[in-house]
C-alpha cells in the first residue's frame, strides 16, 4: 500500500511539473509579440509554436479534469489569454455576418508568394515551369483584382520584365524590383489597374528580401500599398526530417544557424518598413509574405494602425503555408483602421508552397 502511495505521489509530482513547463512555454509565446527577437531570439520560437503549445495545454487540461485533479488549474490559467489570440489563426465569419456598405468604392487585392514558379510535377497538376506560370497567371486573372502583390517572382530575362508583365497583364501598371541570380532574376512585383502616382523600394542589408511600395489614388482616396517579403528561414523541411531521422548533428546545427539568422534579421527589416510607414503622408496597406506567424513581433508591429483582413472577414483556418497546413499563417493583407474588409479567401491552389490571399476592402 505504501509503495503504491509513493508511486501515485511521484506520478502526481511529475505530471504537475510537466504541466508547469508546458504552461510556461505557452505564457512565453504571449510575450513573443512584444519582445524584439533581435535581442532575445529564442523567445520567437515559442510564438512560432503557439498552436501546438495551446493544443498540448488543452490535452493536459482535459486529462486533469478526467482524473479529477486540482492541477487542472495550471493549464486552464495558461489557456485563458489564448482566447484573445486564437482568432488570428481561425475564424468563423460568414457572408451573413459581414455587413457590406451600400455605397462606396472597393479595392480587391491579391498577395501571393509564387515560389519562383518551382511547384510543378508530382501532384500539382502542372508538368513544367512554363505551365506553372500560366496556371498562376490564369488564377490571378480569374479573381479580377485591382492590385496584385507577388513575392519570389522569377524571370529568366530580368531586362525585359516591364514588357513581359504588361504583355501578360494587359491594363495593369507594373512596378517591381528584381535581384539577379543564376537563373535570371527574382524579387517583388506589384501590378495595379489603379492609377500609380508614386513608387519606391526598401532594401534590407545583407538580404535578397525587400519591400516595394506604390502610391494610388481612387476618387478622393490616396493610399500606399507596401508589398513586403521579410527574411526567409531557407530551411528544407524534408532535409530537416531526414536529418532528425538519421540523427545528423550537422543538419541540426545548420538549421539552428539559419533560424537564428532569420529571426534576428527580420525585426530590423520590419522596423525599417515601419519607419517608412510612419513617415508616409498617406494611409498604408501592408501586404505580403512576412515569414512570421501572428504571435510574433513582426505581426504586432505591422498591425499598429491597421486591421487584419483575415480576422475581420476570414472563415476557417487562416494558414497560408501549404507544407505545414493548418499551422502556419505567414501571408497577410493589413489595411487602415477606418476601412472595412468585406471578403477574405485563401484558395488552396497547388502552384506554390504558399496559398494566395484574396481580399476585398471597402474604402
């Protein structure tokens, strides 16, 4: 009997310690939105793991309730703040719940990291790069957007980008910045069928990522659209899984180094764009691939003075990265507070490792 009591007591202590650790990690994920990862980069990892940490706390909560243990308070208290954040990942808006103003102009925006048009073969439904490009362009045109923001746009001959884009997207103004590489050039492209009366670029130090912007006028409204692509992790998930399976320390070290580099560079890039936004004389939309989830310094910084189109008008899971769906949401359309999102969609088309974000904003 005494042996059983000692065993039960040891089990109870171990389970409480586990609950405290998991609860502490979830609490740390809440702090990740305000702590600059350039100073404490490891905190950003807890924000990246918000969804699995929240899920694990829920499992521990139900397990403790099933055992009628008072330790259920540990995961319960840890989970309470998550109800303020879960709407950044999943929404239950519907067409009936979104009021559409009877009058006024709307602007439809598509933002998409097209992954250099490299998603072909396998189960994608396209067999070549050219077919992937045609499929991407056909899908975008079918949405009839006013503004298109593309990241990781790749072109074999960068010198003819203007002619190429205007030929493929007739009626659109084409603004872009492309970096040269071995295959031609790649970078960000913004296409607009609205008048463009200003443009610019924000380059980041020691990086092939950047942000470009275009100034627009719609009736009496003037606004700027930032097309951002913040620092990527550049991690091969298949290579990482293979390395974990083989216990390859070299792969793990390289992955850790890449993550640290990305996490510490990104806030500097975000601050640089935010500084430009603060000095901008007109209202700003911010679109693109942030390479960061909603529990991050990047998201917290970029949403200051702006609403998240998914939170306001999305429905279902907001994940935009196909390889880890539904966990990772890293592509966004943020818009000025006084406007209204009336639709938001994330079509699960297979032509990139990212899904496009399609949203309509009422001015």
